[in-house]
């Protein structure tokens, strides 16, 4: 593209979606990204599972899963709370969809996307200019018709195109869509996430071996679900990240009941979801719980509504004891 056709593009936010977009735009346009956080910002949770379709797209823009410490997820296992394996299902997504499903530490994934957006073009063997990253600068207002943003220091910046990607709790979205635009609603769910270094966990366990679902030689690249199966819908979801040197645990609180949610792709598959839900319904003997089961179904469609927090390492020995 000739330099006269090059668009000046302002992007608000430097989340995962934006960094991928910045990498794509840099081939032909000049992108400037304004991020309110500093360079180390990494939002929303600790591990992230990238399904095969996403991996496929990222490969086309130079994404290197080895740099991101990605661990292929090759199956799903469910356990009862005594640590017995209930089901162990292979899911060869690479054979089926042409790409692996990858689990990553969110910050590692972000670092790799940041590299793709900002590394010198020669390093990436592409044309165009790196995106310009402006950290610690919040966009406080936007004039959508003029393409002008106001920054936290009071200055303004103009562009041919402004992309607003300031996350699920966006403040600027309604400047474009008006007051009837989309607003995230809280649905009473809280997702607790923690990424724990294997070394730290071993130290905390003080000689007690890592449980079957965690130990790299026995977890067999599974995303595991530890289920209480006692009508309380308590589930712990865990999967390895960063070359198996870290582990992600996910916990959801639902209407006062602790529930942990699977963030892997199998349960996004409608049929698998249905099978799982039917099993849960059968196990659920209490009528008043039925309402909660339906709410639980909704979790899968409403992940973006979750409010994430961090757990402290002190929870780990308790989980380990319960599962081993
Ligand atoms: C608990 C949890 C688990 C998840 N797990 C998965 C998973 O396993 N697999 C998966 O595919 N997806 C998962 N997701 C969804 C995924 O994280 C989001 O879809 C993705 O992060 C969206 O990217 P984004 O760039 O739109 O927004 P975000 O990543 O939220 O980034 C928004 C950025 O904008 C910045 N910002 C906000 N306002 C301003 C402003 N005014 N000025 C400048 N900067 C601003 C913020 O600091 C932030 O850096 C999960 C989400 C959560 C909450």
C-alpha cells in the first residue's frame, strides 16, 4: 500500500484482541495504541485456553506458541473429590481442526502478541511499521464523528480511524453507540483464578507429592475438572501452562455456591455441554437446585460477565488434599 493510502489509526486499550489487531494493521497502516496501564498490564485471569480456530488465525500473523510457553491440551479428565478418575477423554483437535488447542499463561500470551505488534519489521520478516504503544495514558473521551480522543493529560489526538477496545466494562463504547448501547450486567458470578508455580506448590506441600491431575508426568496434557458431585456444583478446573512449570486453577462462585468452571473448548461444544448438564441434572435430587442448573448452563454463554479475582497460594494444599 502506498504511503498516501496509509491510515492513521488510534486504538484504545492494549488487551489481547487489540494486540492481535495492531499486528494485522501494521502491515499497511500506522497504529497508535493508548493503554491506561503500564507496560506490565495483563488483565483478567491467569491462564487462558486458546481454541484451535484462534490458534489457526494467529499462526497466519507469525504467532510463536513456543515463545508463549503454550501447552497443548490433548484431553479432558473429570475427577470426583476423592481424586478418582471418572472420565478421561482424548480430544485430538489438531486432527479434527488442523490446529492444537493451547493453554497459556495469560501474561506470556500477551507478551507474544505485544512482540508481534511492536517488534521491528525485519525481525518478523514483514513490511510496514511497528505499532506505537503509549502506556500509562487513559483515553478519557472520544468524539466519534471527528475521530478525536482526549487523553488523561488533557491533550487530544486525531486519527482517520479510532478503534475502541477498552474491555467488557468499556466506558467509551456508548460514546459511539449512544446510551442504549451494550452494557455488561453482573449476574452474581465470581471467577477466582490463580496461576501457581509448580516449584512454589511443592514448597507449600512440604513433601506431599503433587496430585495426579497436576503432576506433569500423569496429567497427560489434560484439562481436569475436580467435581464435588454433591449438589453444590463445586468444581475445580485446572490445566498446565508455561511449559508445565505453572498451573492454572479456576473457581466460580454461583449464588453463594462455589462452582469452578471449565474454560476449555470441549464444553463449548453444545453436545458435550448437554451430556454434562444431563449428568448433573440426574445427580441433582433437590428441586430447588434446578433453577441453579439452568443458571449454570448460562455460564458458558456469559464468560465475559465474570468478575475475576486472584486467589492466594494458601488454597492449594487444601485442594490437593481433597483431590489426592
Ligand atoms: C476470568 C476470565 C477467563 C477467560 N478465559 C478465557 C479463555 O480461556 N479463552 C478465551 O479465549 N477467552 C477467555 N476469556 C475472555 C478473554 O479474556 C477476552 O475475550 C479478551 O481479553 C478480550 O480482549 P480485549 O482486548 O477486548 O479486552 P481486555 O483484554 O479486557 O483489554 C482491555 C484493555 O483496555 C485497557 N483500557 C480500558 N479502558 C481504557 C481507557 N479508557 N484508555 C486506555 N486503556 C483502557 C485496559 O487496561 C485493558 O488493558 C476470559 C475472560 C475472563 C474474565
